[in-house]
C-alpha cells in the first residue's frame, strides 16, 4: 500500500481559507478518505468522511474534495479554534492508513 | 449520545503485562466495529486493528499482529487491548474509536489512555 503524504505545516490568518493536501504515493489514494482534527492533549475528531461528507455538528467551513491521487481538506473563514493537527486517512482491506499529519497555525 | 470512555493512564516495566479498556455507551455495542489507534506523543496515528463485538471477528494491522490482543465483552459493552510482554517502544497514547456500519472512517473516539513503559 502506498503512503499518504501531507504537508508538515500550513498557516493562515483569521478569515482566510487554507487547503491541506493528502497525496498517495501510488496511482490512487485508494479507498475513501477521511479527515481528523486533533487539538493538543485531545483525541482526534472526525471532520470529513468519504472524501466530501461532513458529520452533523461539524462546521460547514470544513469541506473535502478529491482530484486524481490527492484528497484535500479546505477550511474557509479561518478561526483561532481551527488551530491544531489534521490527519487524513484512507481505508482499504480492513486497514486504515494515516497521513503524517499537518500542523495548522492560525496567525 | 455515543461515548467511549477509556481506562486511566498506566505505568509498567518492560516485560510486564497490561490490559486497557474502552467502555461504550449510547449505541448498540454489538453492531459497530471498535478499533484501536496508537499515537506516540508528538507523532502521527497508527492503526492497530479492530473487533466486531457482535461475533468477535477481529482483524489486526500487519504491524501489530502478534504484538497485541484485541477483545470485547458484550455484557460489559467494553473493548480491550492487551499486551503480554510490554516493551519500552510500546510507550504511547492508545485511542479506541468506533467505525460506523459503512466501516470506512472513525466517527467517535475515546479520550485516550497513556501507557508508559519504563524500567
């Protein structure tokens, strides 16, 4: 199985939009991609599943997409509370793969 | 409300055994897979495996097969993760998480259990 590569860090100012990519090293990201937010000392929280679906209770400022071998998470209208780590994950053959995580800094 | 409540932090010596727990409530325990995820502090997430409490079907990540045992007690609505001989490299935070019937994401997470293995 290929690895999932994320940028180590991204940053943006309040009100701006940012996008975090999740790229498979092989031809396709494989399986449905989900995204998780993690604040320091806290458990991960599901933000997006099946590339584009948002769980109830998650702000519509969070959206997901897929293009070729890359899945992306976009956060619009950045807020201070969005700061944290974001992980993508792909599920295939009873196995989850996680990206290395991206640290989002809200300037 | 779906809740996964994990047991508290543990400190063990290398070679010792350990079993940590994840008590589920707010949904039908036997109808959802429960998985375990490892996170070394400051590092990424690693998938360990999962169990379907309804029939105890258990699947392990190749990286953790033979290293840990995942189990569940339907009467206690609790899943477990256990080691027979801990190593210093097992020091990490362990999360349990629920998979919905579609089974392709983790929709609810426990608060995590810190396991420290040190002589």
